C-alpha cells in the first residue's frame, strides 16, 4: 500500500479527528507512526525516513531536535487510530466499504474487488486491470515534472534525461574549478582532485536518486543497485555485473575498457601503497632493510625471468586484461549511471580501437622487457633493481610535517 495519503475526507467524521493524529510533514493521517523521543511529535514512518535521508536534515527531526532518537508510537495513539473508520481508497472505482485502520491495508492490497495501483509516472490511482491501457493510451498518463537536484528546478520528464546529463556535467565542472582553486598544483593535488571529483559525482547521483530514479537507458541497473544495497557476496556481485555487461551488449566495448581501466588503477594504487609502506619500514630498520631489499630485488628479477621463459606474451596479456576487468567489476562505489554520461559512451568503434591500442602497447612493453633481459646479464639486472630500491628508500626525504609551537 502507498503509505499515508489518507486525508480527512476519507475518514468517517474526519472533522472531529484531533490534529495530533496527522503527520506534520504530509498533513495526512499517521501511517505506521513513529516519533522523536525528545519533542514527542509523531510522523508517518515513510515521511520521517525520507526526511532523515535528506543531507540537509543533518539527522535532526523536522522540529530540529538534535541528536535525533526514534521512538515507537505509544499504545494510546495506536488505540485511537484503530478506532477510526476509513473509506477504501478505491471509492471512485466503485468500492463502498468502510474499514478500520488495522484492516485497511489488507483490504486495499488483497481483498478489495477493485484493486488499484498508483502509477509511478503520474501518481494517479489506476485499476490494476487497466494499468496497461493507462500507460499506453496517449493523454491518460501525464508524467509529473521531475526535480533536478543539480540546479534545483522541476523539468518535464520527457526532456529530463538530456537536461540532467547536461546539468550534471556543468555542476561537475563547477565543483572541479572550486577544488582546483582550493588546492595547489602538483602530482598529489591531481590525485586529490580526481578522488574529490569522483566523490562529488557519486554524491550528486545519490541526491537525485532520493527524489526520483536517475534517468538511464541501461538494462539491469536496478539489479546492480539492489545487489549492492543488500551487500551480497563477491561472486554473486560479479555474476550480476557480468550479466549487466552482457545485457547491454552494444555498449560492451565501453564497459570492458572502463572496468579494465578502473581495475588497473585500483591494483596499481594498492601496489604503490604497499611499496611505500615497505620502504618506510625499511628506512626505519636500515641494516635489516638492506638485506630485505636485496633479497626481494633478486626474487623479483629472477621471478620475472622465469615468467618470461615459461609463459607467452599472449597469455600474460590475456590474464592481465581479465584480472583488470574482473577487479574493476568488483568495485561497488561507482554508479552505473555515471558511465552513460561519459563522452565516449556512444563511441563504440573508438572504444574498440582504444582497447586494441592498449593491447598493442602491452605487447610492445613485454617485447622491450624481453629484449632488456636478453641484452643484460641477470645478475646486473638484479643489482640495478636493488640499487633503485636503495635510492628510493634511503635517499628520498619523507614528507615533512609542519608543526607550530
């Protein structure tokens, strides 16, 4: 049942019902009421949760009680609600029954002879037997304007998708400019700007999703979002993501390229963080660090040599590409709607060409590595690798911290 939407006109002798039985947010009769433990005001459960999900609410109740603590409805209020007699919402379709507050939901959803459903497009009650006719016949279903959270205006639903994409990109450019002005230029600043840009994009999409579904033509977006909200297991999430890519077959080249790039960046970032932590530990224990660096350098050098000796370049490229793609699919933070706003989303041929170019570059790099191992003795390569690690570990200055006294 659509929670709430029970105004005084549907209540028998509604004019005599006390105002404290009506929700201060929607102004309708309390439905599944819950309240604030501080001010004791009651709200519809749906209204209160929608209010609290708004970032501007700062987790305070509508009467600004802070911090908010939810409280169940008292038995006396529940008893007063149960004494009310309410007309069925399907009165306009022919149902003349009047029911108690407790039995209203069961009747309207199951027992009523005139079962109805609220249209998600125009918010009208429609007989379930005529829902297809309502959606297909021109003029019957007039969608409500949708609020764009990026510019805070209401837009007709037919043009909302194009408007939101354009407005979203303009908003992201504005936020990026503000971030650039607040941070100095440099390598670390570029990484910081990239992270903040991604967080801003996710935040904008989540704000829009609270008011209405984010416009998208992608198939399977709802299944991906529901799987993430349920915090499903790793393998089930991978299955949902692969199904999503296959369902959008015409855009598969873009998704393969995008997920592979995401997986490669994530993996590279983790390796660099682990390498940095390793160097910090080696710098703290200089004598032990020398032995460990030499040992790891020789293991790494000879390991790569064995890899090149027993594994072909094609297999290395295939495994690296597959791992990057699957690792990128495991990311649960990036919204699928973001991909549709990328400038290269509709450039299928260019995406295929880029992916082929990446494979070619990987092949060239592997050939150069093999040529390097072929030209230079293995013990010299291990020595150079150890010397590079020594230089990074002991000749680079750690980041200084500014302290004020």
